[in-house]
């Protein structure tokens, strides 16, 4: 659903808020921590993690030109590097944030092994990836993805390296009609009923107007502020971009899987 590399200056609204809400979720874990943002792209997320109270932060991306642009804009520590050979000392990082990266790597096992190497004891890995089981139903397949995974593939890979993993979702495609998550689902059954879609859009406009309109120049010029802002009360129940615990007992089918893993 999202664009391949999110540029706040040109991204569509859906891509912008997908990325912003992932970093908003990660920001809760970084206070007083040494943080690494792998595949940092334009650097807005790295800058937001620093603003969220991290002890130190470094952004790494494969593209030298992207890292140079990020340094000029945010003045932070950005460096060129390969996710399968992270240019950092072992045990030097407390929190690794890596969003929509692992599906681009032909050797996801080597990437996770590198994450384990650079993480300090009790360090956290916060990682997201598209859910192949859902994305494969879309007529448009991403030619840049070489390691897409379903739920079992993804969490089995993590459990072989980490003792504890909490599962989260972003953008639910379908959920049972009785589940609270169905309110925000992209293909909610009850929304197909007469007046259902209109009612949901009215509530979204009321509780989270920023996702119900086109991006304005303030959003595009200040993505860090967009990441660090807070939703109105109850908005998370109807905002599809919010990251939520995975209610597997209710048979949710998310577009994106997110994990927080540690020993």
C-alpha cells in the first residue's frame, strides 16, 4: 500500500501516515536509549526518535545521496551502510528500529543476525513488514520485495533469535464484525451496509481530521511534528494507521505485521 521510499514532500496521504504512525509507535520505546534506525530513508523518523528522548541515535541507509540529504536537513548522525553488515560495534545499541526493510533483503536471516550482534543485552528490535498472506491478494505486486513473509514465516524467524516477541498490526484488512478492530478495517463488512461508510468517514473526520484530508504543506514540511503529535481521545479505534496489539483470537487479517522482540 505504501510507496517504496516515503518522501514527505511528495508522498500520498496513505503512505505518509503509514510511516508516521510506525515511528510514533517506536518513539514510546526510545527514551534514554541508544537507538539505531536501519533504512532510515529521508531521516524524518530518525530525527523524531531523537526528539522523543533517545540518549543517542544513528540512521543508516544504503543510499549515500539519501544519507547526505538527511544530514543536511536534520543535522543528525546518518551514515551509509548495508543492513547485512551494519557498520557498528557489537552490543552498542539498545533499540533497533527497522520499518519495511526485511522484505527487501534476500538474506533476512543474515540481517537479523546482524541486529542481534549490535544489540546490547536486553536490547529491543522493533521491526515491521508487509503481511504476504494479505498483500498477495492485491493485483499489484511489489517488484522490489524479495523476502515477503506470512505470519508464521515472520514470527518463526524472530523466535529463533529472540526469546520474547510481542505481535502488533497496522491497517487491518478484515476482522469479524463483532471485533472492535472491524471499525477501522479497510474491508469491514458492516461498512458495506447502507450508510455505514458515510458514518465511519464522519466519525473519522471528527476524531482524526488529519487522515481524512489531503496532506497540507505543514504536514509535508514538518513530518517530525506529525510523528510526535497525539491523537484525540478514542481516535485510535477508528484510525487505521494506529499500531495495535494483534488480537489473533478475533481472526484479524492485517496488511502490516509489527514485532517488538527481545531476549
